[in-house]
C-alpha cells in the first residue's frame, strides 16, 4: 500500500486510513518535500519506529534530487528510524512534448537514478530500491536511450493507456546502470 505525493497530507483521509493498517507502507516524496514534511509523515504512520514499516519513494526529478534529497534523508535518519529509501525516476521527469505526447527523458531518468545513488553514497545510507515502469515491447514512449528516440519517434509505437514506459532496450540500459552502481557500493 502506498500514499501518493498529492494525497499525503498529515490531516488527510489517506494518512488517517493507513495509520490503522498493519502492512508496510510506501509514501511518495516529491521535489518540494522538506525534511520536516518527511518526519511528520513518518511520525503519523510509524509512531513506534518499526524497522521496515515505511518505504519513502522519492520522485525528486533529475534537477532536484542532489539538492533536496540529502536534507530529507538527514532529517529522517536523525529520528533513528530505519526506512527503506526507494527512487522513482519516472514521475519526477514527465513532461508533455510540443506535439502533445506525455513522455519522459531517458537521460533525465538515468541522471535521477545516479543522483539517488550519489546522495546515499555521500551520506552513508543505503539505496533500497528503484521503481521503474517498463515493457518488453518495442514501444516509443520515452525519449532517448541507446536507440536515440526523438520526439518525432513517439508517433511510431506510443501504446500506453496511462504513463509512458521504458522499452526493452531502455530498460536493459537502465538495469546495467543500476547494477554498476550497486556493485560499486559494495
């Protein structure tokens, strides 16, 4: 179960409902999240500091991850909580093209993933996961990658009913980047 970036108000219905659920919980944290915001949501959902109860799914975007994420992690770590830190490089890097397609830049997604790992390396904390939306199909929904998909390519195989996904080549490319970062962190 998870709470979205737009539904995580401390006095809101989603937080109130999930306070009473015993499952582990995920909470999306976007680029405007402060350390105080993260601590407040942690206090509301995990008053007993139960290890593994919370997963903070950061979706800062490539432009904000290196400046905003450290303050959030430091504030939560200062409470003594052991949360899982996960990166969602998809949602913080979504935009609409001039020809009206909702898309994402592969380069920006990779930059956010690398920024996520950089921040954790600098702080001595553990990067616990990465959320990716992908398909094994040869779609043209996200720009860039090894095939250098451009805005003009989106019309070829844009098949998503909701959010743009990485295609098989972009997925593999990102998987290798993540594997290298994990191996470097050992």
